[in-house]
C-alpha cells in the first residue's frame, strides 16, 4: 500500500473525479499553486491559511522546467515529484497535482475552485485565474506573507553559512 502522502498526488483526471465527489458533499474547494522548491514555514502557514478557507485544499506544483524558467538556472533544488510528495505530506493539504504549463490556468478552469489563494506578494491583477474564479462567483484571497521566509532567502542563507566540522 502506498504511503499516505503519495496517495494524495493525483492526475488531473483523477483529481476531477475527487472534486466532483467533494462537490456532491457540498464541500468548498480551495486551490493554490507554486514551486514549493524548499519547503519552509512561510509555505506551511500559507497552506494552513488556505485550508481554513474551505473544505478541501488542492495544491498545484510547477514542473521542473517551469520553475527553471521562473527562478533561473540552478532551480529547482528538488525535482517535481519530491516537491509534490513533501507538500502532500502536510495535514492541511488534501490533493496535489503537477502541471507543466507556465501557468495553472487549465487546472483552474477544469476544477473550478470556489476559492483561489496566492501569496500576499502577488497583486490581484497578476493572479492567474482570478478573473475566471470571480466570474463563476468564487473569490480570490491573498495569503499573509511570513516576513523573512522565502526559498531564495533560504538558499542564500545556506550558501553563506560556514561549513561545519564533522563529529
């Protein structure tokens, strides 16, 4: 039997069926997406905040090429499958799905979440899918930013830290 985290990872077709079942139970679907390259407390808190907004939380994870295009060479640090499994291991996350396109718009249009969540560092007019979600009566929420937490900042801190001696 697969581990609990890996059971939360879905294809779009499988996820569509799960979402349909959730809707039959009148559950509200929350959707967010990101790279989640090195999981940190800012990610965890924003995902927990997103989950509190509805009954089911879907997290879409950018494919490796998409991350490289957005973040530059040397990224991602972890491959998409590993990033998906780490996010799926969080209790607040119900389902994880990967996507290869530059944006998750196809997922958003297919799954039709009631609530779309992005980080507070995104302007509303920059949030992919905002117009669509609001068009079908849903809402867009900008999650609080946890100051001092970012993957880029974490990578910089790791690079600057002196090597430790082996014991």
